[in-house]
C-alpha cells in the first residue's frame, strides 16, 4: 500500500461532497494514493517481492508472471514485463490481463489452467492499480471511490486437495459503456481536446454498475459451489471485490451469508479494482483470520462488464 492516505475530509475540500454521504453510500472512510513519481509496476514489485519471499522460492524460479491491471505503466510493454525485468525473473514469460475489477480472478483462472496443463511450476499473479491516475478529482460521482494498491500470490502445483478447486469467468461486452476510460486508445488517441474534456478519466454509470454487481455476485458464487457440491454454510470466508459496502451487504443478504464470514476492508482502501481481492486476502491471512484448510470463495465484477469467481482451499 502507498503510505499517503486521502481522507473523506480532504475530498470535501476538492468537490461538493461530505464525509457522511461517502460513508453511508459507499462505506469508504479513506483510500491510499501513490506519490506522483510512482507507477503501477512499483506497487506490483513490492507486493511480488513479499509473495515470492512468503512462498520460499526465488524470482528465478518463476515460469510465468501475470499482472491484472487497468492502469498499466504504459500501453506497452506490459506491466508484467516491466515487473519481470525488475524482479530478475529471467525464466518467466509475462503478460497483462485486462478484465477490470475482475482482473485478479481472470488471472488466477489463467494461471490455474497453465499449471494444470503441465510445464509450469511457479506462477506469480499480481493485481496492481494506480487508479488515482485515471480518476477525475473534479467529479464527485467517481473521485470518492478509488484508491491505489497491489497484492500478489505465488501459485504452484499442488496435490489437488488444497489451492484452486474451481473457477468461473463471465463477460457481457454489450454493457461496455457502464464503466470505461474513453481516451488514450486507438478509438480516441490522446489530443489537446481529450485532455481538455477530461476524457482520460474513468466514466461510470454507478447505479447500473451497482445493479450488475448485486446480480453477478450470487451467480458467481453458485457457479463455483454447485459443481463442487458445496453449500454456502460450508464456506469459511467470502472475499468479494470491494467496490461499495452496500453491494457487499445486499449480496450477502440475498444469499444468506452471515456478515462475519465476509472479508471487508473497503473502509480503509476504497475500490482498488484488480488489487482489492489479493489485498483483502493478504490482510486476512496476516491478521490470522484465514487459516490453512479453510474454504474461500472470491468474486470479482467490473468493467467489460466482467465477472468471475474462484473456490479455493487455503493451503498455507
Ligand atoms: O469496481 C466495480 C465498479 N464500481 C462499482 O461497483 C460502483 C457501483 N456503484 C456504486 O457504488 C454507487 O452507485 C455510487 C457510490 C457510485 C453512487 O451511489 P448511489 O447511491 O447509486 O448514488 P446516485 O448515483 O444515485 O446519486 C444519488 C445522489 C445524486 O444527487 P441527486 O441527483 O439525487 O440530487 C448524486 O449527484 O447523490 C449525488 N452524489 C453525491 N453527493 C455527495 C453522487 N456522488 C456524490 C458525492 N457526494 N460524492
């Protein structure tokens, strides 16, 4: 996490908003923001180094590096390649995954398939974002929501009892206009006009995305639990993308998930897109909330629109 904290009180001085609205409508009290000279690969590097150390391997042991992000350092090369170079992971192939806030789940599913196919021993999966770089701090509809951060995991081949038990991925490209960044790509290359019109910032139809999310989460949970013959009662922790506390509450209520099974940290970090799930896991593991042998269900949803889930038995 970057050290710099941006509070609701500070946002009150920037746009027409207030602490009470932000807390009651989103559950967010503060978020982390990178210093200007930092980029996504810098955060990714910190998270990756910790994950590699915890896994007890060396960067040179990695066969593949996947970085899920919507805020790459640049259009190309990929942030995964920049990370590979800085880690000195010379053996590893590297590429980015763009699936909005579902990016980490998409990357987990891809890594899982690579491991199952054989030939790969260790894969680094990172969710890293500097959303502050694409946030319009004159737009109260979006600027109160987003924060910067990164989380990482190392996946290795297991014996089939622990680790990723199943994944589910979905997309609805017809809903692309609900959440997008208009300029900077081939459709609308950067120009004086795109800068003047604030087109390099995220655009979101909040209400529609909210509706999409509360329908997507139960579907995603069902898609990984049903094939495994498991029920909600048998899951120890639910780690959903941290976009809005009301989305988490609505989804938990609809599915009858007791609130104490929900891993929630949105209050302190806001929405960190692809970084939110791995960071929530890292904190819960560090705090002794997640234990080896426990069953976890992770769910992501976001730009695309995309959705995805993973059923995991925590290894160590
Ligand atoms: O990461 C995945 C993608 N993102 C999400 O999942 C986000 C999903 N959506 C949301 O979290 C919510 O829709 C928001 C938090 C973005 C907005 O909350 P809402 O309860 O849906 O508010 P709203 O957009 O319906 O706006 C209600 C009112 C409006 O005023 P009027 O038109 O009723 O007078 C807004 O202008 O609240 C106003 N408003 C604000 N007021 C104070 C919107 N933003 C703010 C603000 N401070 N920051």
